[in-house]
């Protein structure tokens, strides 16, 4: 089992190094990427070792590599930073009426609530 864990960590580190060379501008800090790869691979290897049992080293390493790739892909950002826009609510918020200071917020008459209904 120790060889499976060491092999998984080595595969995760190799994948993290390849990702930092291939996508340096799309990944966060290099230290985070180099730490995420091996840790994710060891976690995936331990989970697959628990499920499959001993004697399935190639399958365990494949699962560890896939697990590491999946978690490293979560660190990727968009290519252009200007493309990301925040979604704005369709209904602008109305100022609270004076009675709201009594403890409960009351809805303005004739205005639908944003918490239900079609959008």
C-alpha cells in the first residue's frame, strides 16, 4: 500500500508540473497547484484502494491520476478576465418603508416579490 501511495503522489506531482508548464497564466499560485496535485492523487488512490482492495495497483494509479486531474481542473480560470460578468438581479431593490424599523419588513404594495414567480 505504501508503494501505491508513493506512486499516486508521484503521478499527481508530475501532472501538477505539466499543468503549470502548459497553463501558467490560467492557474493560481504555483505552490497551490504543486500541492493540490499530489494531495488529490493520494486521496484518490486511498479511496480506490479502499474500494478495490490490494493487488490492483495499475487501476488505483489510474483513478489517482483522474482524481488529481479533476481537482486541478477546478483551479483553472478563464482565459480573459474581462469576459466574466456578474449576473444582476432583474428586479431592483426598493427602499424599505418606514414601518420596517418596527422589526418586520413589509412588501411595497403592487410590487411582486423576487423570491417567487417566473424570472
